[in-house]
C-alpha cells in the first residue's frame, strides 16, 4: 500500500513526525458538505473525519441526551438492581458502597450517595487502600461490610471478584461496573456491566459512572410508576462527565452527549466539591474536557494514589462548602507530591524502556519500590511518547503490581485477562484502554513477552509515533473566535474523538521563553492579523530550542485552536504541537 503524501511535504518535523493531511476523498466530501450545509469548511473537514454525512450534521452538532440515552433495561440485571436499591431505601436498610479509588469509582460512589441523600438515606462509603488492599473487593472488607449492612453496592469494580462477593454472607451484593467480564459471573444478586460476556457490546464504551447513572434513571422510573418523584438526575451529570473524561472513555454516542450536558451543569458551580477543587486549581474559565482530564481529575485521583483513598469520593459527595474547601486543599497538596513521585519514576521507566527498545509491540518497565499510585500515569506517558501499549510495574517483596495503557484499536484488557487465565499473572483485568495486573517477579519477563505477542496480533507496534494527523490548512486571518466556537460545536473532544489539528504554512515567528520549559510565540502579520500560540513543555523536547532561535526562517506550524479568555478578552490561540522548517 502506497503511503499518503506528506502534508506540506513534511516528511520529518521537529518532533520527528510525518504530517498526514486529509485524503482527496475527504477533501471532496468536506467541500460537498460545505455546499450542502453552508457550514465553514474547517468544521466540515472535522465532521468528515468523524464519518458524519451532510444530512447528519445538524443533529451531530446539537446532540440531545433524550435522543441518545439508551433504555437502561437493555443491560442485563438492570431492573433487578434498581428494584433492590429501592427496596433498601423503602425498608430503611443499611447500605454500603464499595468503590474503586480512581475518579470513575469516586464519581460513581458520589452519584449514589447524593441520590440516596435526596431520598433521606445515608450510605457507608468504603474505598480500599491501593497499597494494602489493591483493586476491587477483598474478602476481609466484604465480610466486615456484610456484618453491618443489608446491601453492598460495588461500583467500578466487582465483576471478577468471585471469592470476595461470596464471602459477603448475610448481605445482598449489587455490582455496577464496566470492566471486562469473564465467562462466569460472581455470586452477586445483580451484575450490571455492558462488558459482560453475554452483553452485545453496544454500550461497551460506558464508564462505571454512566452505568450507575443509568441505574438511577431506571430507579427513578420505577419510583414514578409508584407515583413518587425521584431526585433530579440532570444536575448529577457533572459527575458523569468528570468520570467519563478522566477514565478516558471514548467520546462517542451517548458519552458525547453526557459530557456535553455535564459540562453545562458543572459551569453552574452548584456542586460544593467541584467548586472548591476548581478554585484551588485556579480554574478561571468554563470547564472543558481538558480541565476535567488534566486539572480536576488528577486532583480527585491524588487521594487514591498516594494519600487517603476516600478523599476524592468524599469531596465529590459533600454538600458542605467548608468541608469541600478542606478536602480540596488536601487533595491539591497530595497532587503536588504525586507529581514529584511521578517525575522520578517516569525518568527511570523511560530510560529502562529506551534501553529495551521502543519499537516493539509493547513498551514496558519495572522497578523496585516504584509507587503503585503513579505507575498508571507513567504508563500513559510511555504510551503517549511511543504510540504503543505500555505497562509499568512496581516491584516489592518478589511481587509486581502494575498498570497498563493502550492505543486505539488494541484491546489491552482482554489480553491481560487472557494472560491471567494462562497462569502467567497472579491477577489481571481491565478494559480496552487500561488494565491492571499482579505478577510474580520471577515470571515477569515471560509474561511481558507473551503479552507483547498477544498485542502484536492486534496490530500493536505497526504504527509508530511518526505520523501527525492534520485536518487541513488554515490562514491566520481565518482564525476568529466565531470559527473556533463553530468547530467546538463538533465536540467535546477527547478519547476516540480528538480535537482537530490544523496547519499554518510558512509562518514568520516571534518567540519568547516563559519560565523554564514553555514557549510563547506570535505568527501571521504582513498586513493581516497576528495569532498567538503557546507550546507548553517546549524545552523538554526539540520544539523550544529550535524555535527560540528561529531568526528570519519560516516554519510550518501544527496544533489545536482554542480561545484564550485571560483578562476577560477572548483571543484566538494555537496550542502548538509541532513545527517544521519551510524548505
């Protein structure tokens, strides 16, 4: 197969990537869409890249949750789960919520706590310690909860927890999860999971918080059938949006509508915990998927990574502004500590991975006493740097506990689960884009070799980091706030729906360094408007040194357009991702 021609003839950019632009067919489709819909050409290119036809454009740009939300009862055990939760409410039974320690688990738990509180019921929150207890239900914790509760609801975990759930004698267990299921289910009263083996996969992209939300939709529907008005659910979509983005769930189908509506709810600043967290993070603009994934999400996660596991869920569930402020401040401190730990582990892991080779189907690293709370983040960094699935493992006492992150089109969770079934792992599971594992240190090389073989069969490693996909070419004078707002209507952007990237050809630059690692620049002019650009972390790589001393040379630029509202005035800004000198 002949590779597509390099866009702007950039075969090798400053970041060592080949630029790939729209195909001739995509250009024709975008032009036809622009003529049929009178939408701007850059927006049409963005829609065409997502497979949207002209007749579908209007509905795609204004997705309605009521049209996209699936019937909860399409998921197995959903009716039973909702009925059992309502029974516990009506009988004033003792309810416990066992949640995972990440953002999805914390958001799922908070959804239940807030909903139950609106019905006059309180629930016990239990989140396991990442180091002492590991992921998911464990026998001692479930026995302890069952002794004091009538109903245990496991959220974002439990699908593979056969023995711990069996140990919960005297209590009913309901599982609301999204992790890949095995051939057999645990002995719970209900297991609601779009990734059960006997589901059809149409809702496999949901995160756990979305599964919980659908259960609450069904519970409210059952209440209405009895003449009772249930708690407001639309106001809870901020939690669903946060979990969806932070868990890197694909922003397609109903996920896109959930996040879009959730961002509007979050912008109203009605949830005490999210308001306090936004304030401590100095968020001054309306929330965006980027803010959820890279500003709020890491802080919510910080408690589960290196601090007290339940801090994030407690923050999201509280309605007390003073408690929220205290929890947010503590999580912000922990996030700073987490970054320091992460930086050390990332440097060691990258050096190890480079020595092993970055062109294999799997990139992996393992180190003694690497903090288990940061191995997932470091795996993400390795994945981003190499465009390959990555595994990072912390070793202690002859046992390795690790996390993995995958690339689009490669199901890491299924491969990890197969490795566990083959006996090469002590434990393992997850979903397509992320997974966790526990391995005997003596079998680590053998396990990673086998995992690389399984991932290679799915195409891992066939696409290197050398391609940068671009949506087209723009002129600086076309970059207006109105255009960016129109392009944003095709969002929200995130996993499986990346923000469009545009190129600017042969630009003269004015550059200045900001702090230690960032670069700010201006391009355009020659009688037309100038456009601001920023490259964060530019001096951690080749962009900063190359552009800072560019002189009179001209460069092609590539990146994502955004609106900078700093100082109360909206200005167009390019988030610079790559550049190449004009030849």
